[in-house]
C-alpha cells in the first residue's frame, strides 16, 4: 500500500550479482546508499521486507558497499527504533567494527550517534572494544585516531565516571602521546573533558587521581614533548584546570 510491489521487487533485485554484470558494476553500492530512504518510506513495521537485502549488502565482497552501510547505520537505527536495532543492526555493527579501516571509519564517525540509541547495558559492552580503534591497518592513518578522540569527547556523557576512568582514560592518555600533533591536540581537549566529567559528577577522587597521573606522565616527563603536552593541557583547560594542577604540583 505504500509503494508499488513491482518497484520494491526491482529495488530488492539490485543485490543480484547478475545485475552487476549486466546493468552496473556498482549497482549494489547504489542499493546500499538508498536503503535508509527506502526503510524510512516503508516504515519500521515493514522492515522485514528489507532485512534480508540489508544483511546481503552488509556481507558484500566489495568494501565500498559495506562502507556505505557503515556510514548510514546510525540513521537506520533511528528509523527502526531500539528493539529492531538491538536485534538486527547490532550484529552487523559489530561486524563493521572488525572490518577494514575504510569500513570502520564509517561507524567511527557516527559512533556516538549509534551508541546513544542503545540501552545502557548493551552500550556498556562497547567499552571493551573502544580501545581497538587506536590500532589501524595503516599506522599513518592519523585521521582515524583524530576522529576517535572527537567521538570520545561526545561519548563521555553516555557513561558514568567510573567507566570513564577505567576504560576511556587509558585511550585518552595513549592519544595524548601520539606521533601526530593534530591527534595530540584534540586529545588534550579529551583529557580536559574527562576532568570536567569527573568534577561535574562530584567524582573528585577520580579527578585528583587523574591529575596526579597527568603530572607524573607529562609534567615530569624526561622529553620536552611530554612537558609541552602538559602545558597545552593546562592551556586547553584554562584557569579552572590550571588552578587544580597548580594545587597538586
């Protein structure tokens, strides 16, 4: 009743390998690009019409097809709602996390947008996997680590201070020592955001422990780049952070 059945059948047939040979070699990519729009038109009540096609595209041998889906999976999650997302999208999302960097960047760029749609218990499972984003297929792909730091600044609001201290703190400190200055600079903002998270939630003990770690790791670093990092962290944090660090020093 929403769209003509022949039109839907034509769309679903775009995943047929024979169509790639006779019509367009990138027809599967076009199908993946249009899928959120089709899903929105059909509505979540008709997701069953697209589910098999989506799973077929998610396992396509062409990384460009999987990449296209990875960039839009957060939009599809909004359309489908939390129950269908948990049942049908989370497994595919997990597969994308282990894919090529060209695919992983798609989920990374919208990691916050996807995680915020999950229930707290399901969301917490990803704390163990965030560390994996630090490692890339190509170590020179510094923009990947830069994007990770940007997303973590947003993701802080999704977790309680203890989880931030146990998991995200380690990633932030690693990124602060990155070889690329752009990555280090955005990571300094992440460190300050973590401190603000602690004090905003009255987790003063965690904040003081973190400041002590920053002092030992950077202020007393034997290399000038470490001491410079400490100065930049104070600069990013402005007067409030500088005052706290000054007291501890």
